[in-house]
C-alpha cells in the first residue's frame, strides 16, 4: 500500500501562531513505516492505565498545536470543528 500526502506552509496557524517557524532547509520531509500491519479491531482496543499516563505526558510536553481547541473552529465560526473533534 502507498500513501501520498501534501504539506503546506501552515506557519500562521499550526505553529503557536507563527512563533515556531518551519525549517524548510530540511525539506523534503519524508516519513515511512517499516513492517507496518494494520489490524481491523483497533477500534475495540483501549489504552491501559500506563498507556493513558504516557499519552497524557506526551500531550502535555510535546504537542504544539491541537486543532480541536483552535478558537477559530469553535461555535459560531464559519469553520466548524471536524467530526473527529467530537469523539
């Protein structure tokens, strides 16, 4: 399986309001998976207590931008939040 994606300059909204600049000298940005196996029962799985704690740690320390909390996509906005934000 192959997956293609595009990357656009989102310095004005996805990088702490433009405070964190993208280093375009590192382009092209490439990501790949090795030995990836997709399992169909992923929706039935949950995180263990340890997994939830680790996820919380990562969210607090590593996440720069979370589009579900973006005020420009809230109530009354012309850009409503995407469906995954309601989950």
